């Protein structure tokens, strides 16, 4: 019987993957001494990552600190690949856990493969029809999927994608998405905090629309999205629009001149995760091209209008929590009007739809599965959406 602690290294680099890996880190540490946890951050996104680590009280054991101004995808890939090599040699983990679709995840998985260390892929199996949408995330997750030995699929649909790619059924488990674990944890933490500054002064009698947009494939569409938001702000319901602007030079500098000073529109710097959770909680609906918000907002019964042509989260479409509307200004205006008025019941239907992405116990399933697969723990049951 194997009694040596299972040494697991968790690697993350951006705000989204750190949010989703925070519950995994907590669950791994809770499994000590059966598991020895090593937390490594690449800091692909420095400040946005640090904010999340403070909220979830994570102190990394290794910090590659790779971020530079105007970094390219090639810069990120090569710095992570080179930086991870001595880290893996020094720590010799039994498994390296990476998340989802970031460049950090793919480069780390490749470094672990070169070192002959198994990779576990959290949020595995998401797919769109094109490797260019979203870019570069879709290719990242496909490449990571080829390298990974163990796959933690958030949904049954994601598992089906993996099995269709001829992966071994014994190395795939449906866990639910750890973002739900993180979101529920954050809402509990917010109960002990004062309301965030970003929401100060908003009129509780007026509906709030929370907006985010940053995808590379939407950079050219930003002026049109801004014009749509301007039109929405003039609706008779007098909606308030909160839009934290992504630091990309293709977003903030484009949006601010078009929308600054318009009544009802509040443009801010990027929000920390706690403020984002508070904004979603306060909102009537969410207008976004983000991936994580498609999973998070429905947890609180908030409809999501997705400004993309493709989504790797079809379960939300099937459940009715999401609506794929693209970045056409007329569609954005039309669907926002329908959700504000709800004369046809579309808002009510989306708000009542059940969230197919998790129950808050995904991280526990991941840890239990690793202990079953690599030690002698009991095999956990898969996450199933309630009928």
C-alpha cells in the first residue's frame, strides 16, 4: 500500500484560471498529509492574478513573474516553457495540474511532458467548431488536451468531446466546474465586507447591466459594441451600465472616447474578483464575451447575453441560461431591450433556468479522484445535472 504523500503542483497564470484553481488549491491542502501541494504562478497577468490570490488567501511557493509590457503570445509561451523546466526538476511533482485554455496551461503542460510528468487538465473538454474562436484559447485547450493524462471535465458534454477524441474513459471524470465553487466561496466572503467602491452611488431603483468585452476576435467590433451600449443607456427603463474596461489597448482607449460622460454609463478600471461577484449579484443581466461569466452569472439566476458567434459552453445554451447574440450592435440592442422589458417572458425563462455547470463540489471530486487513481482512496461519483 502506497503511503508516500502524493506531490501535486498547481500552475496558474491569469485571473480566470487562478479563480478556478483556488478551490482546487484549498481542497488539495485540506487533504494533507495525504497530498503535498506546491503552488506555482507564472504571473502571465500580474496585478489581476495578485488580486485573486489575496481574496482566496493563496501564497505561491514559486512565482515565475514572467509578465512584461506589450508581451506577445510567443513571449508568454517561451518564458513559461523555459521557466518551468528548473521548477519541475527541483520539485519533481507526481502530477502537474493546469487549467482550461490559457497560454500558461499549454506551455506548462508541454514542459511537464518533456519532463515525463503526468498532467491533469482541469476544465477539460470544452470545444468550439473553430480553432480560431476564441483565439488563442481554443487551440490552447486542444493542445493541452492532447498532452494531459488525466481529464477533469466540467460537464457530461465536455466528457463526450474528450471520448470522441479517443481518450481513455478511465482517465476522464465529470466534476462540475470549479468556477462555481469559487463563485459561491466569494459570495460568502463578500458577506463580511462592505460594498465595493465600484458599486457606490448606483441607484437601487434602476436596473443594472454588467458589461465586459475583451476577446481578440471582438477588437474590431468594439466601436459597434460601444454604440449599442450607448443606445441601451437611453432606454426608458433608465438602465445603469457598469463596464470595467480590460487593460488591452484595443479596448479601453477605444471605448472611453465613445462613452465617457454619458449618463447612466459607468466606465471603470478592471474590477477585482470580489467586486465582479458583487456586480453580478446586483445586476439584472450580464452582457459579455467572457467565458467564466457564462458559468458564474447563472448561479445567481442572472441571464447572460454572449457577444460571440461561438461558445464552448453549449450546456448553457441548452439549459437556457445563455443567449448567443454575436457582436452586431442591432442584436445587442434588441436582446437587451427584451431582457429589460420581459414582455415576452424571455427574461423570466432565462432567470429560472437551472445552472448546468456545477454544485460547488468540483474541487473535492478532483482531489478524491486523484487519491483514488494514484493512491488507495475511494472512487468519487461523477457530477450529474439534476433532471
